[in-house]
């Protein structure tokens, strides 16, 4: 049975998706026995060891979530199904990577995590344009099985990296932190029923 999924996305980069995801995970773990997490599309990735000792690469946010919140029931192999390293776009254009394969990987990952969880939290990547060339933008991913039922949290403003960049030694950091808090307060929560975007990732 597919469990409810919350998908966190944003209109810009560095506006607080991971901050919101951390807060949501903390709250969800207080209400549910098992909370799953995945980042369907990742850009910044690092090597980790899976449960069998094999090395693989996952998005950096995936490692933070799994290790900090002790998500032992969620396998690394399903938490970061699509990674976009350097040269990936060229491989996609050349036909070495297919849209069908990407969507299938995302669906399999979501099904694996959902089957062992009470609720699933999914974090989007970058901004609205990231992944669009290879057809795995947040809009495309939203229309896979990842968000069915579709709970979409859109984050605007704020962000830890935005706050840090405002530290100019003359009170900029404080202003950045105030704007960060304001950005979190401006976050919108919407519940959408029928998706308005269509793609080949649709079930």
C-alpha cells in the first residue's frame, strides 16, 4: 500500500528546503513510528556505504537525514534514485540515459520506501528549472508516484545558505537570520488533487 507523501519544493535555490525538511522530519517522527525519506533527484552527492557494505553515491541531504534521524528501515539504495553529475545532460541528449529509466528508478525507490514506512517525506531539487532538460524537474517528479496523494510544500525565501551569505561583519548576519525566519513564516502549504503538469513520468 502506498503511503501518504509530502513533497517539499521551491521556486529558487538556497531558500530553505532542507531546513523545512529537517523540521518536518522531526515533527513527523513524533507522530509516526516509521517515517521514510528520499530525494528523487540530487545534484551534490557523496560516497557512502550501504547496509551490505557496498559503496554507492547519494545526495548529501540524504546522508544527513538517514544518519541524524536514524532511518534504519530505509535503504540508501532507494533514497537517491537519480543523481545528476557532471556530463549527465550530454549523456541524456545522446540517448545513453532515458526518461523511462529515470522515472522507473524514482517509482521503484518510492515504492520501496513507502512499503516500509507510515509516511514519506520527499525533498525536491534546486529550483523549478533544475532537471528540466533531462525531464526530472520538480514538476516532472511531482507527477510520478512520489506525490500520490499529492501534498506539496513550497518554500520561498529564507534558507541557511542565504543567511550565511549575508554575514558581512556589520550586522548582515542578523538581518539574514531575520529574513530566514520570515521566509519560513512565508512558506505555503497546499494540497493539490489533480496535477496540472503532464509528463512521460505519469503513471
